């Protein structure tokens, strides 16, 4: 029996809304409150050989889920610290996380240089 052709993911334009952070049990891990736990994991991770248009559409849908998540910041920081090489985490794709990490490294180097320069100038 022939399979119907693959239909691209249709995504409605939804304005991101921040959900107020509720008091969380301090012993519970941050991911226990993640909105994505209730969504399909395939939305956040690419299937092999996914066409670019489908990937962009899927990533935007995942980002909309992240935008309403009360632990989005914790998730993003987890993905940056690990670093997570794949998927949408904390509203950022793997490529976007690489950019953030590169900016952080550059900023840290500039701060180190500024401190070193300040020490040399103060000693002279």
C-alpha cells in the first residue's frame, strides 16, 4: 500500500507567553517542571536527513514551546554548561548555543585582558 507523501509541519503563529514561575520544590530537579516533558521529543531533535524547511519549521515550533516554559532559563544554562550538541534547549538551537558560547568566551578573554592591563598600569 503506497504511503501518502510527507507533509511539512504546519505551525500556527502563536505569540510566545512567559508563564509565571511558580514556587518549585527545592529538592525537585528543574526539568521536572519543563513544558517539553508533555510534548513530543521529536519536536526538539532532528530526524536524520531532515530537509532544511522542515527543520526550520520544527525548530520554530519547539521554540514556541520553550517560550511558555517556566524553566526555560535553567534549561538553556544546562545546555550551555554541558554543552548539549543537538536539539532545541531553552529556546536555542545547537547553532545558536554555539554562538552564545563563543560570545561568552570572547567576553571572558576581554575581561581577563582588561584585568591584566589594569594590574600592569597600576604597578607602573
